[in-house]
């Protein structure tokens, strides 16, 4: 769950032809005196969420990559060939079917992939796509609506709030581009406008 409710503070995603991730999110308004987390059982079967949670819990502690990929596919995650899930990594338990992890991608130790944001007056849903050979570092969090481009890298403990261009490396909270791989395989550093070191 996140409380990211600011649309004006988020920079526009570089890797997306369709604009910012917020523009791609499905917004579901909720009525009543309580926050949106109280309303999820109207949209999701509690039994399905419990099943998903138990599968994710088992996968978090299992060292077997084949078992993890097989189990995640059973709860709706689209998992390509050769995907590696680190111990303690956690896909969304409410909407796992909104996650696509393409061939040979790596989701690192204790990384979290969210497809929902529960807020006060609404909740938001968005697909997450981790393209071929992308890597997500340990402890990173990927928010709904984000695409991690082919061969991109997300540094450990980063918060990914916008698309990551193919071949780029992002780091920080929020994550910003710190380098890009060149066409000849060379990696060059790049200072991102508006950031301070």
C-alpha cells in the first residue's frame, strides 16, 4: 500500500509514449467514512486474496526459482522464461494478474511490485511491466503503472514512480536516471536535471 497522492510532484516518465504513470492508472472512487482499504472486498474475492497471500508467502521463502515461477503463474502473474525472483521478493497480492515479468528479468531480494495504491477517497490500479533482462535491486519498490524497460536496472532500495527507459540505470527515492548504456555497450553517467547530489 502507498499513500502517494501527489500528481504534480512526479516527473514525467521518459520511457513511455503514453505519458506519466498516473495517466495510465485506473481510479476507483469509494464512498463512506472510511479509507479505500475497507472497500477492496467489493472488488476482489477475500478467498482469492488469501490464496495469493499464501502463495506469495511460500515463494518469499523458497529458494527454488522454478517453483516460484510456476506458483506465480498459477495466481495470474505473467512470468517469462528464465525469470529470477530473489528471496523475500513480493508481487502484489491483490492484483497479481496485472504484473508481467518478461524473459530473464531479475526481481531482487525483498523487492516489492505493487499494482494498487489505497488512498482516502479512492484506490488506483495499474499494470506493471518488467521487460526482458531488466533487473530490480534488493529492497526496491515499483509502483503501479510503471514499465521497467528492456535491460534497465533499478538500484537497491529505490522507489520507482515513473517508467524506466530501456538500458537505463535508476537509483534513489524517487528513482532517477543515473546512467544509460550506449549503443556500443558503453555505460555513461548522466546528471538528471533538478537533482542534487
